[in-house]
């Protein structure tokens, strides 16, 4: 059997959390691939790369740090030019970068004109705009920017959007509220992930037969993103669903919303 064909894989927001754990998992089991560690800060990316080497990833595994702020049009364009020129193409894009809600998690709706922001609180309109811009608009822009390159340089291009089960409209009515919180504390994030799921489906329909698209949920993991929640999964467990979609044989997973739980891949209702 011939050796596996090396893939060129870009993971955004991979200097920590699920993104970093995904890179670690993939690099451990498939060291032949070329990995691109997307990060807003080169310093943070360099530190993340050092942590991967300290955790046992050999320096022979090709991992390059790419400065990429998904919310900056200029940064996205520069990143595409760099990948095109320095890497020569892209097989898989993992849209992992995202934010929950602004720090403070409370909102000051205010009176006429929106009111003023209080300390530790955020204006509701600004919060929704910020979360939606990062979790939906920026993913659409980034994906649209890289798609031409992917279709030119890969026979099996793949885009994996890291969503959340909290973006499932089907499941939303069955969840208990988190203790001590109000719906407003999580609504912007949940709504943005529901929109990301729709965006995934729309891209899949438009690129059917040309590019594979999937949404996935790592589940609640013990990361900075979740506030290091007790009882949550280790991020390496959450990364498994992404790794399976990146490397699964062509046609194994239909376009959909996926998770890895109880030892296997399964679909999550939209």
C-alpha cells in the first residue's frame, strides 16, 4: 500500500484550546501532513508551537505559524497569498476561530439610543454584532477567500466548521439552563452557531460535488473558552470529531452536523 498522501491543513485559532488539541492529535497520528497553525498573534503561535514540541511532537513534523486575524479582511487576504506562495495549496480548512460572548457576559440594554455600557457589561447590540462577525461573517469571508485555491490545488478539498451543539435548534428546547445564568448570557453564541450551521449547509449545496463541507461540535471541553468548566471533556477528546472529518476516506461522512461521542461518530440534528 502506498504511503498516505500528505495534506496541507490550515486550522484557525489553533494557538490554544480545541484548535491546538486538534493540531496535536493530527500531528501525532499523521506526521506526514503539512500543518498551518493560524493565530492572531505570532508570539502566541510561536509559544503554541513550542508547547507542541514539548508535548512530544517531533520537530520533523512540518508545522508553520501563520498570523491570521479572521476579523481583518487584509489579514485574510495576506494569509491566502502566503499559503498560495509558500505552501503551494490547501487541502483542508478547519474554521475553528471563534468567541463566546464578550467578557462580563452581562448586557446593558439601556434606554433610548442604547444607553451606556456599565463596567463589566456590554451593550447588547455591540455584543451580538461582535460575536456574529467573528463566528459567522468572518468564517464566510475566510472560506470564500480560500475556496478558489483549494479547488485549484486539491482533488478532495474539505472545509470543517467548528460549531456547537448549542447551535442546534432541534435540541435547544431540551437543555436545562446553566445554574445562575440568564439566557442572554449565552444567546449571542448560540444564535451565531445556529447561523454557522446554516452557512455550512449553504456552502455545501453551492459546492456540491466539488468541496466537502461539515459542521461539528467538540462538545463541552475543559478549555479557556468554557471557563475550564469542571466535569467537561478533555480538549483532546473534543478534537477527535475534527480529526475524523479531516482524514476520513472520501464519502464516509455525508454533509451534516457531527460529533464524536461514546467511541464513534454520529450526527447531531440541525
